[in-house]
């Protein structure tokens, strides 16, 4: 480490800038008046509700200040990710000091009035949250839910070769599963075409009321751990400000120089071999510079500094002088002029213009977003001469389209496909005709599709894939996450956080819209016959629809052409979370491309070719959503039409699940008039649904005909069995559906009773058959719309 990286003068002014940031942070937590302490502090100047996290804040102020110095020194394109985003006072204080805050929020001006507003708004009704929230310029990471800072940071630097993300990792945060595995992200970084992440592990020793593990293992063990993850850690340890400034400056100079040299060497030689990237471990007291001892208890350097370290209220007036003393310890009169503006010689320490971390366009990614170049999805149509023709598996058809999306956007490097090693297994093999999996670790003979540069990102951690993709989208690019349906639940909570981010940012005019987060859930519940019960869970969409209607969309394309149309739409959309569920196994195809486009544009519709109620009111509505439900519904309809020919049957297929909700609840929702005219106001409706049945009730409970709605779906019955038996186990097979219809149609009379008996026998025959032959009956396997007699007795093949 070089000595004296800072001149005495620079050290003095940097320390003053740090004091200014700390002063503003304490002010945000405590004050709503008297922002410059021009009057003696009274309880009237103190907020009634004291909220916020002090513990991490001074350390983050210290880091931000030092990053400012290296940005200026090396002209860096850098953004800041606050892992412990609860250090919101730090990012707000620093973006205020650098001027970006007031540019975006002119009311929070750089004067005494602005200071008062800055302080008051923090954690205050109608104000701003206490985290690195979307309202804070320069933030792409709220940090409210801990664990994702490194994966977000890596997502941001993929395909951003000039960008460095300085990523502060809380030592508590580092105990989370997602963060623990995120250190491995360095094996996916290409030093030529990607930027760099500089992790700064903030070892302040404590979480909320406990020590952190990383602070209580020996330095040797910690160093070995991070070394083992492929990093070169540099320790900056202590509490004496002057020494710490020197040490941090030297460490940052060394880290930045190492990053630059590594990148230059790789870029000059064209050799992307994985380097050992630098990182910093900053060990400083929790609540540094705050109250040392309060009421006889140590605060600074302990867990007690985590939130508000000093209660100040009518019940604790004796603490008021301590607060005043604490605030004055930063010597605000040396930092701000009498109008409350940061003194010029200090303001000069911040970078200029878009180099300020609060103004860097990467942190407002929509501003950099370029439309994808899209091939015409119609060109990838699967030929459907008549409904029910055999298809190869819907995602296999989609794969060719995604291959060409990948190819077309290769020059602008703004599209990636993420997944936990499931891109092949989800049927998207065609993508590998155009690209590889990005992988910067050794390869051996027989490895497939691995290269230092590629558009497919895969690590067996759904958290990493989600975090990388979010970081990629938040910095203005496009992508798709393909995943097994059951295991997407692993990121339920990350989805929550992203959806919340989208909701809040859509209300901030200065935040540009970003590309949608697209989930393709192939390998779904109904076709996990080889994996069994653990792989059978369609509940992600139950979770998704809890979120704000403006943000979420759920699509259940029934066949390949519909899938193409839906994915084309999703890749063009902005600021949504789109969930698309599709099959990868050979399955019947229903709609030729033009019909598919019309159907997907409408999102819901009567399939006239399958219905026979054109001339009269329907007796029953057979509705379906999802590929397997569509197949079973049509098979059920064919039985009914053959055996109960007098029945008037209407078949409705739903692609866009949100159509079912009232218009008042979701912008896609059907009006009540339209819903009633499709589903009738009084006829029985048998709804066959891809996921848990309750969701359909939840979405339609306000509709007129809700009481006649009978929903079949997944009832948590499953195992390793045949595809058709999966539907039988859940009473969602064609035979059960017909019996359900008969039960609701007394007019079917004796014919209905006899048919029910036959169907019950069929189910017994099915069971016997699969037990003996280990596969579905030929009449099930070979069933085709309008072509087969469902009661054919075929011999097993
Ligand atoms: C996933 C998650 N679990 C729990 C919490 C509650 N929580 C808030 S702060 C905190 C301690 C964080 O410790 P650390 O990351 O070291 O941050 P710092 O000490 O710098 O505040 C916890 C457990 C959370 N925000 N996120």
C-alpha cells in the first residue's frame, strides 16, 4: 500500500466533506428544524418519530467520499450500490452534497430552506423512505431486502465495459444465501467486454443485535475465504479518521489501478482469462463518530449503534444536549455558509456532471435503453393446417425466434438470456446455434456451449440469475429468465422487491422506464411426470398477482404460435413483470399464426371452431387457460359433442389471465358487459386452469356468473406418473371434466347418467393400463381433435 496517497490539504478537506455528510445524515434522522443549529437545540426542533439506521451510515459516507476522489482522479464511470440500503441517509446526503438531489428535486435546494426540507422529509409521512430507495438519484438497488447487492452489480456491468460498480456489502448481508453465492459471479465476467465490480465488504461487526460471522472469524480465515472465491482482498482497518482516510485512499488507488491494468491487458491482448479481481474489506466501528456512551452503555462500535443510537424525546430530555454535542462535533459552521450551502472548496471534491454517482445515466437505465431489433415472429410460425395437429413442444419453436433475437442484437450487446442451467432443458436449444453460455472458468473436452463471451447466463442459483437480470434491466438492457416453474418460487421475494421498484419508479417522472422482467416458466407442473412431486408447483402466479396491476402480467399461451406472439409482445414491453408459462413437450397445436395473433391480441376469446352454440344460447361454457388444460378441455368437449350432441357448448380460451379481473382492478380486465357476454350470466362454466383453482375464483369473485363457475386445476396431487395421470390425479382430465359438466346439466338426463358410468369405467381402465404398461392408453396418447372416437378400444403398442 502506498503511503500518503493524500496531501494534508486534501485530507483535511476530505475529512470535512465526510463530516458534512455525517452531519446531514444525523440531521435527517433527528431534525425537522434548526438545520444549521443557528439556535440552541430544543425538543421542538427534533422529530417526534426518530427513524433510520445510523450504524452503517458513517461508513457509507466514508466510502462514497473516497469513491468521489477516485472518480475524479481516474475519470471513472462509476455507480454506487448500497448493499445495506438502510443506510439511506448516506446516499441521500451524498447526492445532496454533489448537487444531483436538488437538480431532481428543486424544492430540496442547497440552502437553509432546502436543508430543513431535506431533514424533515426523511422517514416522515409524505416524505422519503429510509433506504437507498428509487426516489434516491443514483440508486438501482434499494437494499431493503438484504442479499442482492453483488448480483445486481454484476448484472449492471455485463456488456458495460467502461462501468465500475462500487458495491458495498454489509457483513450481515454477507451471511445471506444469495450474497454468499454471489461472490462466484466473477467467473462469469469477461474483462474485455464487461465492466468491473469492486466489492467493499463493510465489516462493521454487527447486524441488528448480534455480531456478524465474518467479523468473528480470524482475518486469516476471512482472507482465505474471499481468496477462495477468486478475489484479492485488501484490508482497511481502524477508527482514527486521518489514518483511515490515508489507508482507504491508498487501497482504492490500488484497486482502481489493478482493475484498469487488468482490463487494459485483457483488451490489448484479446485474452479474457479470468483475472483475480481486487476487493476491499473496510473494518470500521459501527456508528462511527456517533455517541460513544449513552446512559452508561457503549454505543459506537457495538450493535446498539444499528438504528437510532440516542433517543431524544420528552421522556428523555437529558439526551438533548448529547444530540446537540454530537451534531456540533461535525463543526457545521466550517462546512456550510450562512445560507446553508456547502462551502465551495468542499463542493469541488465531488465529480462533475454525469460523473457524479447520483447523475450517472447507468443508474437511470431507461435513459440508455435502446429498442431490441426484433425479427418478425410470424416468420417462425409453426404450420397448423387444422386444429390439433402435432407440435414439437412449444418452447422448441420459440427457441428459434430467441436465437434470432440474440443474433440480431449481438452488435448492440443488450440482450441476454438467464437461467439456472435450464436453457437446454427448457427446450431453447436453438439459442446455442447463435451464442454460448458466458463462462470464464476452465473448460474441458465434452463441455458444450461454454465461452468467455456469450448471451446465455447460467449459474445454479435462481437468486443469481434473477439478480443479474435485474441489474441488467435496471441499467437499460433487455432479457429473459427461463426457469422451472416450481423453482421460480426461490425468487418470490426478489420478484416482490423488483415489482415494488417498478411501481415506485413509474410514479417518478425523472426515472425512465426500463425493459420488462420476463419470466418464461417452461418445464411446468403438468409435465414433471419424470421428476415427480417436488417439481410440481404452479403457485408462482398466485404470488405474482398480489402485486400492483399496473406492473404484472400473466400469460398462458396454449400453443407455439401463441407463445411466439406473447413473447414478442413481452420483449417489446416496458416496466412490467411478464410471467409466461409454456410447455416444452410435444403437444397439439391449435391456431395458425394469424389466428394466434388475433387470439393473443384479444387475450381471451371463444374458440368458434370448437364451439357449437353459434345459433343458440350455450348450455355450458367450457373455459381453459394453459396448454394442458386446453388439451383436456378440447378432449372433453369432443366427448360431449359426440355423446351429448344436443348440448350447446361454448369453448373459451384465456391467454391473458388478467382479462378475468374487473377492469377496475386491472387495465387488461374485461368490462362486466364483455365478461357476461362471454361467460353468460347464468350458465354453468367449467374452467380448467393451469395452476391452483382458487386463483380463478380470486380473479372472478365479483363477476355476475361467479356462483356457476366450477374450476379444476392443480390440487397438490402428483408424483412420478404419466402425463395424463397427472391430470387424473387432480380431477382435471377430460373424463372428470365431462362428469363435472353432466353434474351441472340435469337436462342430460339418462344419457348423462350412462355417459358418467362409462367415464368412470374409463378412469379405472386408465389406472389399470398405466400400472401395467407404464404409459398412457393409446387413445389418450393418440387423441386428436375431431378425428378420434374417444371410446376407441385400441390395443397397447
Ligand atoms: C433478507 C433480510 N433479512 C433481514 C433483514 C432485517 N435487517 C435489517 S438490517 C439487518 C442487519 C444488517 O447487517 P449488515 O448487513 O451488516 O448492515 P449494517 O450492519 O452495515 O447495518 C437486518 C438483519 C433484512 N433487511 N433483509
